[in-house]
C-alpha cells in the first residue's frame, strides 16, 4: 500500500518489484526522477533525461572533465585545429569498440554526425555550421566549419553527439544523407536497442515507467563499478524522497531544497547540493506594446537595483543557489569576474528618476505558472512584486500556461516576464546567440528590437566573431566582453542559478552533475 500512495501504475509496480532487489547492492542503482524522455535515438533525443541516457550509452569524440571546463579525450585520443578555428582533425583511438565488439571507425563518426545534422527533430541544429565531414582514413576524421568556431570541441562533448554503429543502424533503416529527415526509420529500433560504444547498453524501456541500463561488458574504457542502473518514473518531489527513505530507490534527482531540508538530519539519507548550469531569470521588454512607461536603459538599471536577490534565493531555493551578473555560467568562458547589481532601493529610485520614470507607474508581468529547477515562479514573482513596490513600481502579475506564455512573449511581447534556461552544450556563444541584443536572437526580438533600434549592440557580432576565431585567453577575453555587454543591457536579469539537490542512500558514492551530460552514471559506485 505504501507503493500505491506514490501514484505508480500497476505495471510500474511490477517493474519496480523487479528492480527492488538491486537496491543497495553492487548489482545496480535505482534512480527516481521525472523522466522527460522524448526519444532514445541520439539524433532525436533532446531532454534532460536524454542527456543521462545518451552519455551513458553512446561515446562521443570528446568529453568534459570533472572540472566542468576542460575538454578531454574520449573516442578521439588527440586532435588539432587550424589557426582560424575552421578545420579540426581528430585522431581516433584504435582500441574503442561498440557493444557488439566491432571497432569504432572514422566512417561511424562521419555517418553519425551527418545523420544528426540532417534530422531536424533533435539537436541537429547544433551542427548547422559544419561545411564538411570527412573520414580521411580509418581512424582520422576532419571536420571543416563554414565559419570559425573555437567552441566546436565543447559542442562535440554534448551527449547528442554520440557515435552509433553505422552498419547496424543503417541496416535498421537509418539514413545519414539529405533524405534522413523524412526517410530515416531507425528510431523505432533504437527505442528498444542500443548501438553505442559507451559504458552501458540499453536493457529495456517502458515509456512512463522505467528505463533500465546494464553494464557494457565490451566497454573499452574503465568499466563502471555498478552493473546497471534503472531510472524509475516518479513525478513528485516528495514521492522521490519517500522512495529513497524506504530504500526502494538509491538516488532522487529532483527533490526541491525545502523538501530535502526536512531530512537533512536523517542518517538514513544523504543530501548533497552542487552547482548546475540552470538559470532562472526575469526579462524586460522595452518594445512590448503593453508598456505604459518607456523602459530606458536607466529605468532597466533601476529595476535591477530594486530587487533583493539574496532574499529571493533564500525564499525560492533555501539558499541553495548562486547569483550571476550575466546569463553566462561562472565556469563557462567569460562568465566570471563581473560585478553583480547591488540591492539598493535608494539608488534604484534615483536611476528611475534619471530615466524619466514617474514616481509611480505600472508594469505588466506575465510569466509561465511553473515550478522549475526547484523554483516556484509565482512565489518568486510575488517577492519581486513586493521589492518593486518599494520604489514606486506596481507589478501586475499574470501567471499563464506555458504555451499561452510562449505565444504572447513571441508576439506583442511582455513588459516583464520570468523564465528559465539551460545550455545545450559547453560553450558561451549560445548565450549571446540567445540573449544578446543583436538582430536575429530570440531575446532581441522578444525585447522589441525591431521597434527600438537603440537596443542593438553595434559591436556585438564583431566581438562574437573574434571569440570564435581565436582560442585560449584571447577567445575567453572576447567572451568576457560579450558577457559584460549582456549584463549592462539589463534586458536579462539573472535571479538564481539553482543548485542540483541529490538525495541518496549514504552508501552510494560518485554522484556528479556534468555541464555536458547531467548525471554521470559511469562514476557511480558503492562504498565498501
């Protein structure tokens, strides 16, 4: 009866019963999470849980080290790039094999990446800048970009870049040419089978219930200490926690900070908090049609100083998070070293006056009515409403269903809104490409850039080109310039980068969240 109270279906309980014997043993690890899987096909999967699965089952050319910023070898044992950061040559290790024992060859890399970039359902857009992919010989791959891109290595570390056994997937209907988007039929097979060179293989997948992996006994790297892992569909934070407390699961991944805090002194569970790349932010739209007062640069700066960020972090995530000056994470190129706006109501009011704002005015604030990464958006916006009231700004809150919010923010715009963001790969260019005030970005449009030419930064594109055409310190300095520009624009006001809270069996060790791959299953092990 306890299990029934968790809200699991009868079929899920049967699957659960089969998994329960594995808990707390070397046989495997049971993970409770709300699975957002849309596909197990590397060319179509695009979600948080997809990252965990794909990075466990499919090896990539390169990986991201545990420091969160160093690119390290994976299938490629070495590589070099030309001075212009346009041509990259990868030398594959010769001992890497797929789970069926066949060697990983250059043709598999080219075929896999070509298939990904020709299928529009997943992360193929990340490879839109590729001009050619060539297997120079059996173990050498050359990638030539249309334009310079010093972040290609970070992009290739993303789990969506997993290399498949091309012979097997092609035999199951896979295509890697221009017809792939409509003619490729391999997804059905890949939903029940895997064809990768990662440390695990797919054992079974029951949509809405469970995803089981088992150790790849043919793995060419250091074999995982655990024999397998099972992800158990569990939607609610409290239910995830209960599964760990009752030893029915070993790890819960989405317990919010408030719920986790209630068991912090329980010796039967371990609670850990670690930084993530998730961002919760508010955004201002000077060009929104509903604006009663012009949101000039000074007015936006005044709003930024009117918000009590530290109090918001305590309120929303129990202090388990940190602040950012710009949208770029601290451990991404150019993300650190920027000044944070201080909470200063007196300065805020002075800036509002200098920006031409009246002593009192109203600002419409529509936002998605969600709880994301542990943050209750309605609660957060109510606190911001109180902060801004202290400087004469009346915020009218309007929680919306996400599809309604998306339609409105992409239509006439919303004077103030709140939403979240997670990166698709390790690299800072995606932030300026999404948040930067240059023509063509998502937030330039949403901020009303078409009706307010003053929003566009005249040098932004040139600085981005410099960042992508150089490497090392020079590239990082250019990304720092872009990060500073986004901070100074005050279109995007980062509220909190919430930590990831993990609740686990105290004997389970090695749980780590990676900027490329989410939870790294291959590092989990049991204390001896």
